[in-house]
């Protein structure tokens, strides 16, 4: 009980203080004596620095920019980006058909937020290192170590998005004029500054075993070092044709930078493989459900009673009108291998177009909810399982009446075998949801979000090994991830460019919907291939009176409908195909069209069963980096240089 209380107490402080403490007690009203004569107040101050990044589970989440998922209605810069309209003036969260609100923030535009937090971090470090501080050395050192890490975390996230940024090491004078004229530093200088902060953090932080859950420790600093050096070695920031260091690129040193990243990643994975400090969960879903997961290195924890609007995926699987904020695309579904390790289009895969979801990589079933898969919910205190019934929504001339009504059939009024999901793609997200919790408009999901977990660092290390020509080591670490007890996918055996393709896909599948895909395709400079594409969904089915209809193209309520419970609309009468009986048609899917891949594994959407509005995601070269907000350029009187293309 003490352990649980200590965890929740810390989490509560981190959540509530993070949002309120520094805002309710402005720094110009808070004397250094007040903070640094009180260990409790000093600790609360540092706790409030942890959420330098916005909560990832928001309407503006970045999976929807990529080929992983789709969300049509966002009034955030996420929508502006995949619409091809992102600019320095639209980077902030934006109202589109409604008022702007916090859920429309995005973890991409962090410029203002990060520098506000960096100011507070610098203020703490100056005060904690002052001779006037009366904190005990052990407490002061630990808290300084946390703040050095958090400042490194803030700057890492800045350079990941913007390349070189202004390095600010000291706080502005309290109550004085803020200096907005600091120029952007070279990319390499920013990387060096981050690594220096991590050196300081490492010297001051306690070990994992001496750290309460949620606080950073030496292993967390080690993990961030691995991330930073991997980013610094990646193609996006290294150009052999322009080898000089600049704001936008590092000095070109292929061997040196990849060796540095390799060494940093090796140090992290050795904490698992040599020291036994971490291990892959036997069950794939446990790393987002089990507070004691051996795979977790660092996570953000939520307190349900105080953090209900943060510990959620912004509308549940059953929210009306397709507002579920992450709907997997057909492209994502296609990239899950069959359980024999082959892609579905390969000879010998065993793929059956009548059962397109059968015999897939087990991670598919943990991550994506398919039509008529089982979905569990709590009703009246009891756990019930339902066949998940998918509805497709499209914006066309018939949709206005449906939108005005916003009434979906309620599964609680039907036989206890159906649940409903409103989707634009024919698929729904299963990852992150806890089936032991009720379905609500904003379903409370995982009690934590893993910032760092072991599987990622196995794949980071595999990437470094590949880049240095160590293919055996690369395969070993890919296969560690594939060999998780309840995944147990066949080992990768390829070499050369085929091994790279397997590594890219393994990272896509293992880290699906964890907000890494966006940064990966930019690091590798392949975003133009995977994000400048049509948005593809798939045909799905609807049950009516317990009988399945297939090849339903659209769902809407027609103005002429007398029966307002009739929510079905076919493109034309010829699509009202045969009723299929037996087991609610759950295992029989006919006339399902799937997309083939081209010679270079590009997706050929020519035979895609359906697309919807907007029918296209757009990517322009400028989008490899984020624009700096226009307001910040003006504040600096153009001292801060804008990123190319904006």
C-alpha cells in the first residue's frame, strides 16, 4: 500500500503541479528563499517542469500526419500539415469550425512551450547553485540532476523538430525585459550542449533502484543520450554534399557519428542484456498496461481522478460521427506480415482474401480493431465482449442529415453480441485502450505513456549496427524484438538493402501508434514517399437484424428516410449483395479488395477499394522541419532565421 500511495502521490504532484504550480505562483512573486529553504517546495517546483512536452493523447496527435492513421476533423496544426497548408502562421493550434481548445495542441509545435520551461529550468539551476540555497546537498544534487536532464529533453525535442535553435543557459532577469534576440546555434553545437547537460545529469542522478517510479534516473539519461546521438547521425542532419556545420545540418562525419550513436545505444541495451535491469514483456500489450512492466525505462503517469482529460485518446472507439482521433489506414494494415513472416502479397504467404485479417503478426491484433473482432467493455459493473461492428462515414451530399442528427444505434438496446465503431477507414485503434474500462466519449485509457521502452532501444541499436556494416548484430537485435514470447515471429535472415527494409518495417510495426513514425521517416528522409499519398480505407460490413451485408460503400441517413433508425446507404442498388448467414458472418468477407505493392514496395492505390475526403495527404520538402512560429520571428526582430521553405 505504501508503494502504491507513493507512486500516486508523486504522479498527482507531477500532474496537478505541472499544470498549476508555476502558473498559480508566478516566478516574479516567488522568492528564491521561499523555494530553496523548503525541500518540499523545491521538489514541487521540479515536478512542475516534467511536462515540457504536451500530453501525446490529443486531437492533434502526430500519428495522423503519417501513413499510420487518419483523423479528418482536427482543428490543429496536424490537419494543416497533412493538408499541405502548414506555415509559420498556422503552426499554432487553430479553431476550424469551433473554438480552439487545449486538446487541439500538438506535440509538434513546442517552441513557445519549451522555452517557457527552459526559462524556469534555468531559474532553478541558478538558485539551486547559489550560496544562499539551504537545501541539503543530497537533495539539491538530485533535483539539479533532474533539471539538467529535463533541459536536455527540452532541447532534444526542439532540435528534432527545428534543427539548430537558440541556446539559452541563464534565466532572464525576473520582471525585466526578455531578450528575444538570441540567434540560432549550429546544429552540432546544440547536440554538444544537450550531451553536456546529460553528463551533468548522469553525475548527479541516482540509480534506477533508488528512484521512485516516474522520476528520471541515470538510465533515463543514458536512454536520451542514445536518442540524441542517433538523431545526430541520421541522414536528415548529415549531407556529404554540404559537409560544413550549419544551423540546419551537422558537420559530415559518417563513421564518427554512427560510432558515437552505436556506443550510446550499446550502453543502453547492455543495461538489459548484461545487467538485467530491463527485459521485454512476455505479452506485447503489457508495456502500456502494466505499471511494473520490465520494459519501461521512463514513462509519463496519469492520475485518473485528476487527469481524465489527459489520460485518454481523445474520443473513444464508439464516438459518433467518426471523431475517434486515430483511425488506422489501409497502408498500416497492409504492412503487418502474415504470421509466417511473409507480406500478404508474397508467394506462400497463405493469405486468403475472404479472411484478410487472419493469420497475421500477433501485434496486429493488439494494435488494430477489425470488423467483427471481439471488443470488451464494462456495462453495469460487468465485463462483456461484443463483435465490433464498423460503420463508414463519408462527406458527401447525403451526409448533412446524418451529421445533424448525430444519433448512432446504441448497442445496449440490441442483443448482447454487437458493439459499434464509427470510422472513416474501416478500421479502429485497439492499442492503448483498456477493455476492462467503460466505453465513453473520452475513454480513460492507459495509466501511463512510455516515453522510453526497451524494444525501441533494441531497434535503435540495430539501426546503428546496420549503418556500420555489422549486419549479424543488426539481425540479432531485430529478432530479439520479433521473438517476444507472445509475438514469436520468424527471425529475419536477409542482408543488404533487404535487411534495411526489414528493419524499417519492424520499427513501423513494433512502434505503431507511438508517435515515432513521424520522426523516423524524416530522419531517414523518406517522408515524401510515405506521406505524400492518398488516404486509403477499406470496405467493411454492417449487420442488420443479425445478418451481414457486405461491400457497403457509404453510411449516411437520407433525408427521405421514414425510419430514422435506417442508417444505411449504398452507392447503388447493385451493391446490395447477398446476405451471408452463419456466425454473424464474422469469418466470411467477400468482395474485399486489397492493395498490391509495387516493385520498390511503394503502395499502388490504383486498386484501392475506397478513398474519402480529404482524399490526399500532402508532404512538401519544407515539412522535414517545422516552421518557427511567425510571432517568434517578429519578437526577435528577424534575428531568428526561419527554416527553409517557409
